[in-house]
C-alpha cells in the first residue's frame, strides 16, 4: 500500500469530513496533503495540486508564506492565548486599530469571534439586541436575499437561502424575509448589470416599506453570492440599499467573509458602492488562511447602545473561548502588512485581466451559459442548453467530473454544482492562470458530454505539464 493510500485508509477509519457524503469515498479517493508551498499543495507521494480555490477561499498569500510564518513564530514565544474578558494583549489591540483604519469610515469598534458563521451570529444578535436596548423589541426579523449563504450555524442558516444547506434543518430556522436576489446571471437579454440590479431593487424597497417596523437588519453578501454559485451583481444595488436602510431605520449587515480583503478588486466590496454598513463581518482571508478568526466591525452608535451600568443588563454578553487569539491576531497583522507593503490590490488588476483573457474563449462553448468575473473571482456556468440557460440536473454531478479531471492535471478545482470557478491565491502567476484555464476547458469538455462517468482517466490527456 502506498503512502497516500495508507493515510487515506487511516482517515476513513476515524474522520467525518465537512460538506461530504462519506460514501462517495468508496470510489472517490481522498487526497492526503503533506505540505504546502505558495499556490501548491503536495501529497505524500510528491504529486502537486495548484490550489485554485485558495483552500476554501482563505489562502491569499500562498501556503507556507515566510512572513506570516515568522510573525506567528515570534508571537508563539510571547503569548499563545489569554481570555479576552477582563484581559487584553498587544496583537489584538494593534489588529483592531488597523482594521478600524482600513475599513470604511464609521466602523470604529471591533468584536471578535472564532469563524465566519460565528461572526454572522454576532452581527445578528448585536442588531437585535441594539433594538431591544432602544425599546423597540418588535424589530427582531431579518431580510435576506434569495440564493444567499451566510454559514452553517442555526441563525446563519436562517438568513441563507441555498436549499442544499438549509432544507434539512427548516424546522430549526428563524422566520426570515427573503427578497429576490439582484443576481445578474438572470438578467434579460440586452440588459446591463447596473440596469438589472436597479430593477431588482424594487422588491427590496417594497419589502422594507411593508416590514421595516419589525425588521432589525438586512444582511447581504456584497457583489458576489459565493456558495450560491458565484452569482454576481452591480454595486449600485448596495448604494440603493444603504440609502433605503437609512430611510426606513433598519441596520445593514455586510457579510464580507468571502469577498473581503481584495477579492472583488477593492480591499472591501462595500468600497465599490461608496458606503459604510452598520456591521461588517470579516473572516477567511483575515489571517491569510492560517488560523480561524472573525471580526465584526460596527459603529460607535451601536456600541453606545450597550454602554451602561451592569445592573441594566444591556451589555452584549456573547463570548467565544478563543476570541481575539494572539496567534490568529499575529497572522492577521502579517497579512495586513503584506497588503500594505506589496501593492496587492493594484497588482491583482493585472492578474484579474489575465484570468479574463485566459477564459474568454469559453464564452463560446456550446454548454457554457456565462463566464462572469468580479476582481479575483471568476465563474464559468455549465448548462444543458445554452440559449435557454437550462441547467443540468444536479443529480448528474457534472462539476464532479471537472474536479476529478483537474486532479489528474495537478489542479484543485472544486466546482459549486455546475459552476466552475477560480478563486486563486494572489501569488498566482499569469502562466499558472493560463494553466488553470486550460485544465478547466478540458474538464468542461469532458463534463458536458452527453454521458458523464465520475471516474475520469488520467490518460485522456497524457501531455500533462506542471507550470512551476
């Protein structure tokens, strides 16, 4: 038995993997990873995989980044953890100061959680509690967009709308109000992204007019609905939403867990709309993909609504054991240093342009309905019928065929259903982008054949190349 097979079997004896039907692994081999280096992951037998999805959208500056490594090592010699109730420490203070400095004006307070879903729970609870403290207990519902995703904990699922993740748990979920998404994939022929996004805002306007008296907040994924298939919309929707939330007296929560830190082309997606949300939830790339951490930024107005004598019970008594962990803070500080020192946002413009040019030809593929892009996120939507955009049945698992083919070509592409997407680390090279486009095109050709087997042979494309 080879090294990979041995580790795989040991894994299957004891582990239960996330977002996985474990029975799949009777025929779909696990990939045991020994080490990472830059955009590459390497298994126990020396085969490499280009991490085109940033290991679930977190790794922005490469695996084993020496600057982040060193900052964590230095912190490890000082302090590994201390509770953040009644105590504080240098890394969390410095990180909070810097987050306040780089986020849109008005976000002056930072509350920490352990992961993205927990960060969403913080924002939802904080908004609801704010209205309680303002003697408006009736404002306890939330408005969300169809096809949205905000995490896996119960309240986070409640404000999501991807049935695959929520339908099973419907009996547990909060009663939320869902408004049609401004998703521009669904726009009529000849209509621009901006025009469609403006048109779709009418439903939000009407919903706020009818329900503002009972609504605490509107929560959105700005510009890109990630787990919903990398569906995208125009920033004008966010501009209109901010104005409407102000007018109707409703909080605005921006979930930038996936899209923050340069993914959309600006440091934060809300910058493209020129707005400041009442709550900005950050995670994933916050620590460069090293350690779990989330930050919820909010305004001094919200903060002051909780600031009172203890006996009033107005305090926000929410906590996580590892809140503000010093090692995670150190990783985040090193990540912010790289953004500041390496001109990352500007350099990404050239990489985003290369992603666009390398995949442009796929728009002509008979089974590709759209190639869409926002900054360093690009998605290719496979369909059964192109003119009508008729999707493939989900049971056919066309994306799985792309995934399996990519593994044979030394690439990690993990499609969302029938949507193949690139969300690579920012240290990827133009040549590596070209390679991913080539692999994706091959995989799409295979996956859109009339009959697809979920076992793709490596020798279908024998002339493999590994772009260093």
